[in-house]
C-alpha cells in the first residue's frame, strides 16, 4: 500500500488535508480505543507478510498489521534486503491514518520531529559523520548537530578516525538537553545490542573443539584476543603454535583473519579460549628424526631433573641431568647449560605415541680415551662419597653388610 493509497482511503471525496505534526504519545492516545496496546519505541520482532514498491507490511498477530518504509530495507544498489517470510526487528514509531508505522531507525526528515521521542524510547536514528572535533565527532542528524565521543564510535579504540568521516551510521541518543541544542549519540550501543543478539544465537551453535573463523583484535604478552562475531576470547601464547613463541607479533597482527579451535566456553562469566595451534599440522606427523643420530638443538627450558632441548618446532627432547655432568655429579642443569644455548645431542629413543624423546650428549673417540685413562680417579671419588653416606647412616648392621668393601675404603682414605 503506497502513501497515496493510504491518503485516498481516508479521503474518499478527494479532499486534501494537511497532516499536523504530533508526538508519539499524542498519535498513540488518539487511536488507543481502536488499536492494540503497543508503546511508542517498543521493539517488535515480526514476520514480513507483504512487500510493495514503497512499503513492507509485517504481521503483528491476530488480524493486526504494521508497515515500514521500503526505503529502509534496500542496499546501495536499490535492491531489497528482505523477502516475504523473513523475520525482522523493528521499532513502533507512530499511528498514522489508522496504520501502525514501524521503523528500523529514524532517518530523513522524520528525525528532527522525533528526536526527543527517539531519546526516551531508545529508537535508533540515522546520522552522518561530518568531521572530527575535540574528543569525538560532529554528527549531522536531521538537519541538526550531535556529538559522538571517540569511545562511543566503536567497540574498541582505533587510531584511524578518518575512516568514519562522511559515513552514515545508526546511533542511539544517550543525552538530549536544552530542547535538542545539546545531543550526545552513541554508535557503540547499536553494536553492543547487535553483539548481544549474536551471542544468544551462538550459545545454541558453538561447542568445544569446533573450528571457527575470527579476527585478531589485540595482542598482549600472554596471548592474542580474537573476535569470532558475537563473542571475543583469548588465544593463550601456549596455543599460538606448536613451538615456543617468543614474540607473538612475529606470528600474528591486529586485524588478521584466523581460524581457531574452541578450547572452552564459559557463558556465565564471558570467558572464552581458543587455540590456533590445533588448526596447524602436527609436527610429529612429519618428524624425520631417527634414533642413534646426532642433531643440533636449542635448550628450551631447565628443570630439576634435566634440560628440554628443541629439536624442531614443536618437538622437544629431554636431556636427563645424569647425562649432563660428563661423568661428574651436578646438582642442577644450569651448572652445565643455559636456556637459548645451541647444543649437539644424541637421540637415544623416540616414543611417537607419547611424543617423547630421550637425549644424551655425544662423546668423541678422544673423549672416551681420556675418560678411560682417568677412570680410576672418578671411581675413587665415588667410593669416598659412598663411604660418607654409609657413615651418615650410622648403622652397625650396614657396616657389616659392606664387608671388606668398607675396610677397603677406610684404608684408601687413611693412605
């Protein structure tokens, strides 16, 4: 039904009338006796039942219908963005000529007349970013001016303010003072409402282990945050790659599109974690390392019982502390090696199922000969240590059990 048809239906004699501007409340009260109760600014989800050249009609339940301008639901090329049967969210605007008029946002000439009502009812308004001013942007709304702080333009900060100039956006009026001479608007509130709807939809579709697409929003020392559309979560640094990542910026950057695996979903506390590593090939599947070979690795970290050495990205082997001393006893691996040090190691065993590699330090033939020549002295040192442990135990029975071995130690020490 066109605007012309609506006028003809209410003016059968063809008489021309001049509509008076009325507030939402006045128009509503005038038709309250014949219309179903619905408040101006009320948000409604309804099904599209009919589309004409100028109007889109929606089903409000029962025999009641509403209408909104087709111009609100076309793309830049002028093509409709909806079809009959679609469900859309709209705001009740007013009753005009016994017809409930709805809107997705107030735009055009209607803005100026309804700004205060839009403020009280929370109906979005259309505005165009004119220029950047101190603290934010000047926004043109229905021939008037409004102010949008930088913090209210998007969900997160950006250093590129030029991208907004000249663009048209939907805003919520957050302050309306001095009869409209001072208006503050927010585009962020629109985005937050859209995000909340997406979040509710995601609750029914997402599950742990699922692969989803997202965009890196920020990078910290402990990981990177990714937005998957509706929710934002963390990729911990340990989940960025199979190998150790020293500098996250060398792997990821803000604005980068990624695919991640869902690790955890905590809807109650809005905590979500993702893994980039699980979407990458497992290095163990292509590992060409072989037992008995020597390779150059890098000491990744030290623990009390040894040193972990990175042999390839994502593949570490353990060099046990007993293999680090070169025949002498050490208390901690740091006495011999340091993290970041390049080291030649020998692969003693590989357990591909458990993803474990046992390492040792290779010995040259010359080192073996030297050790054989000096083999007696280390043995004596070991015997002395054994004797002191025996004495500290202080057991008569243990001394007898040692037999001639204890006597031999005593003689060596006395000599």
